[in-house]
C-alpha cells in the first residue's frame, strides 16, 4: 500500500493558531485554570476582575490565565452558569469553588454546548482557510493552462 502525501503546504507550514493554547481551551480546561489561579489570588473574582486578567492590566497575569479569562468573557452564558452554581442570583461574582465544580462537569449541557460551539467555530475557520488555499492553488493551475496571447 502506498502513502500519498500532499504537496505545498505541509503540516509544518500550518498557521500556528491550529495548535495555539487558546484554540485548545474548553469550558472544563478554562474553569480548572481559573479555579487554581483564583484560589491562590483572593478566592473569588468579579466579572471586572476577569476583564483585568484577560487584558493583563497588571502585567503579571500568566498567559494561560489571561486566555482562560478571555474564554469566559467570550462565553458570557457559561460564566453566568458558573457563577450561579452556588447562588441562583447572577451578580457577576464567582468563587474558585464554582470554577472547580465547572471543571468537574457541573455545567452539564451548558458546558457541552459551549464546547461544541467552539469546535464548530474552529472547523468553520479551518474550512475557510482550506477553501482559500485550494482556490489560490486552482487559480494558479488554471493560469498555467491558459494559451499565450498573441
């Protein structure tokens, strides 16, 4: 059996976003990162604290914590579900225990739906990049088949 390998863009030439840390975040992973960080830094965070962590206003926020905070901010329904795990009143405050519970699967379908949305968003982005690459290659191939103009 022979193996066919693509020419041109090899996996080594793929954009780094495919393997970047942010692209690999899920509800559970982001929650675990934040649970550990928040537990060691005050025990609870307001939504405004997440915004400061995401933008690293202090300059001392670890990159994975900034990414996890950005993830929560880009999924406000997930953050609301997390912060209301121990109190049904959404007030924007979440303790490290809420993040830990979410990391352990306490969100059920809310977390699953957010993770599925992220997977579909990445698939759509990848599909668009593949379409662009194939269109560029086809355009170049078509151009080589054109008859010279006299």
